[in-house]
C-alpha cells in the first residue's frame, strides 16, 4: 500500500485491542509525536503509520533518526577502556538506533549486547539546556528486564560538547534459579536528567523498549577453591563470549570475621600471561541470604586476548563496616586458568 493510501486511511474504522505495557512502549518508539523540535530535526521528515490487528500490534517504522547523527556512530569509542572491557562491543552488539525528543532533549540508544548474564547499553543525549560538565539520569526502574526480579550495575554519562553527552550502562538482571533466557526484553523510561552541582533538572517523557538475543558462549567448569582462616572463595565456572568473560563464583566468610565486619564481598585482580590487565580491584554483582555468610555472584570483563595461554584470577575479599566507616582487604592466592 502506498504512503498516500496509508495517510488517507480512516483509523476510526479500525478495531483496537488491548496490548501489554511492553507492546505499548515498543509502539511508542515509532509514533510520530507533536513535539517542539530543535533546529537539528527540522530538516528530517518522517512518517509513521500504526495498524493494530485483532491479534497483535505492528508498527511501520520510519527511518532511524539516530542513524543520521554522526556522533551517534560508535558511542563506545568515547569511553576510557583501560582494561579492554569493551573489546569487540561495536562488532558483536546489536544496533538499536532508537531516539525520542522531549522538553528540548533528545535521548538516543545506540547499541546493546546481552552476553547471557550481563547487558551493556550505549546511548547518547543532545540537549538545549546547559547541564555543565556533569549529568545524571533519574529513572524509576533504571533499565528494566521483563521477568527479572531485579538487577545491579552501573552507568556513566560523559560530556563530549556543550550540547551533547554519551552514556554507557552495564547491568546484571536477576532471574529465578539463575535461569537466564535466550532473549531478554528491555525497557527504559528515564524521568529526568539533572546536575546537582548546578541545580539543573529537566523532566521529560522518554520510553524505550527493545529485545536482545543471547550471545553464544563457551563454558569452562573450574570448581577451584582458594582459602585462608577467614574466608574461602570458589570459582565455579568461566564463560567466554565474543565480547566478555564471565566468572561465576561462591564466597564463604567465617563467623569470626562477620562479628567484626558487617559485609564481606569479593573484588578481583585479573591479568594474563602476556601482561594484559583486565580488572584491578573491581567486582560485580552478587547476593547473600544469610548476612554475608555466603555470597554468590558473577563478574564480567572484556574478551581475553586471543594469544593468551594463562589467566590469573586473584580474589580479594573486602570486609567492610559499610558507609565509609572502614574496611580491610583480604588477599587470597590467584587461581590460574589454562587457556590452551
């Protein structure tokens, strides 16, 4: 059907069906809204038509605004990658290319990848408002994954010009019995962007939804334990994908240690036989159900160098009083992984 016929379609004659919140968010990506546009968008003309059948909602997507912006190309390059955490991200991630404008701010999702445990999303922001050197995002559920009971992770937003910022979010959703699905459905609804130092805050209406397929990976079972009189650490397995290396582990702390410290969690020093450093004093997500007597979790870093033959994984238990009240570091012996 031609664009002219679509534009002349009498939508009042269509029979509409109730759709889920996820479907509504997806539809919202492609509905052309009557918003005030910045001069950047005045030259971009797009049309979107929505047709809802009795069984499903289907949208006819207009050309991606994000793809027409040069600074949106390979957002990941703007971030310091000292430990090579984002090696191959651009090559193996999925191009999302979604953009929405509200209240003088355009938010665009560039690429995303799901390695079977963790999700990494790169995004960009163009704004008419003066946020200065720092910007943060407020969202009720941050990045929400359908079916997950929660998630943990981090995000960074970096200024690249007076009106443009790029962001990177990495998070680990939690599923019942650690049953990670082959495909994840991700939604993101930021409520506002702000800078506490300048008291600048801009609220808006942005809503994104997209799905990601799990990257294929190879799992190496390890089940090796290192311990001292206070804490023991077991590396259960390592999964290798094209973009990441994922450690699954279990830590146990002695009662005598927990009488002095409120929490005990691991961080890692990880390197290979070529001298490449992948992590240094950093860790990942995890959970405890018994006051840190046991702690189970995963941590991830970038793909291991293809020429490396050994991987050195040193767990360091951080025993802390929390809230900056003091901590100690308990170094354990490194676990050596044969990569041959």
